[in-house]
């Protein structure tokens, strides 16, 4: 009845994912893709770190991030390291493109 319906709704809501993600493309100043760059994402409160490499087209995606504040760092040989902070909300898909110098 009503109690079962409410319980079902609460259980369903809890089962939905709250994770967010960061994605983007890394290019050089001429606009060319930078494959093999390292994108390091660190949650500032917990220190949890995830590292990914950019693909051949310079794209990257970091999945399953909890809502919160993050430091994003992009490194690649012969380029300056770039750092940026971002706050992720529940289920946010943040687009963070970077241009390396």
C-alpha cells in the first residue's frame, strides 16, 4: 500500500548514482590534439587521486567522481603543467578543455 510505495521510492532514489565526471580535450597552442598527456584529478578533502591519459584525439574522461572540490592537473613532456580547481555537483558532467603551452 502507501507505506510500501514510499519505501520503494526511497530505495529507488538511493540506488541512483550521484557520481559526476570531468571530460575534455587537450590541445596545443596551434589547436592540435595532444595525445598521451596525463590528466590527474585529486579530490581536495580526501586526497583520492585518479589519473588518465589523453587518447589519440586529445580527449579524456574521468568517471565516477563524488561531488566535491577537485584539483585537475595536466602534464605532458615539453609543455608547461596546467592546474585548475573545480567543484563538482551531483551527476554533473564538467567539460574542461585545456590548451598547453
